[in-house]
C-alpha cells in the first residue's frame, strides 16, 4: 500500500500506526481515550507502482467475500457500504447492507433458495466439533429443473475445485442413504451413486481443520488426506438420524435418487446399443 493506517481500540484507549510501502512512517501513537470503541480499523490505498494507476476494486467481488464471511462465522454482523458511483448500471451489489446470519450456513442456504422450488421443507443442516475441528453443512433438495450448487470452504478459504472434504461429504450422504434403503428393503438403493443423490441439490460445506493442505497457491482445492475420513465421520451418523426421523421424507429422497440411477443406466444402455449398431454397419 502507498498508504496504510491502522487504528486499534484496546482497553478503552485508541492507538494508531501508519505505513507506506511496508515501512512505518512514524511511531505508534496514542490518540486518547476511546471508552465506547473496540476492534481494529484498517484504511489503505493500493500502491499504483505495483497495481497500476487504473487499478480498481470490484464491488461485486468484495461484497461476495464479505457475505461469505458473514455466514461462515454465524452471528457476526458485517456492515457493508459502497459509494454508489462505483456501482455499474444493472449491478446487483447494494450500496449499503447489513450482513447477518445467526443460523450460519442454514440461514444462508434458506436465503439462497428462497425463490426456488424445494423437494423437502427442512434442509439437513448442522454444526459439530470433533477433536478440535469444526464441520458445518447445509443441504436441501431442489425441485425438477432448478439449478443446484455445491459451495465448499476450508478455514473460510473458498475451494471452488472441491477436494477431500467434499469427497467425505459425498460419501457420507451416499452411504447413509444406501443404508436406509437396505433397512427399508429397497434393493435398488445399492445401485445409486453420489451423483444420483446430489443431483438438483444446493449444498454449503465449511470445515475448520488443523494444518490444511491445498493444491497450488490459489488454494482452489483441498488435498488434506485425512479430511475425507473426518468429514464423513462428522456427517454420516447425523444424516442417518435425519433420515430416520422422517421416513416419508427419506423415502422420497431415495426414490428420486433411484429414478436418476435408472435413467442413467438406461442412457448408458442406449449408447452401448448405438455403438454396437455402428460397429456392425462398419463391418458390413
């Protein structure tokens, strides 16, 4: 930053420190009493020698980041304000907003699917802690034709390419639903895959792990080998209980997955028949 100023309110006293290009421009200053203020405020200007004279922040990107922090830390309140002159015509980013999701991912999922048709009225959502690591998730099944999504995070870092935590989630949901099918005597449940179960779903997954390992410097994919096991462990039993708590709901989800599995097998068989027919024509 060409200019960066940090103000810290601690023990009812306000302190300030300024920097330019990483170098302090003066000593730590005591600004006086601040009995009604807490926390830290950072004001900075990106260095034009590094980013160029025309570098600009993208309000939509910053707003999405602020919103993700609000639901990843349930209960926190983020007050967003942006100069309206920086917003382009037709942009959905508000000039002012209060971002607050006391229910965490469940609240965000309900907000994100408010205008969508749902197959189930209540999402499967929970927050648990295992061995000092936290796992939070929310999933709901959308109606036919609705576009789903799977957003995952590790230690608040977005992982758009997924990774081992998503694998653990998918395994937990699949194995629990297969187990429900076996208990209910539905033999077709053994043929379903994770893709059959999670098609048309909206999923939010956030994990807090010790020493997570990512792929590449952009951290788009989690590769921690143990994340699959611990994520599945955190979710599997709880999904079992959620299914058993409402047999009709669980049966509906299972039958929908079976329908997709049968459609998948039908398309595969049609492709095989078409391939064999094409091979015979070539031989003739």
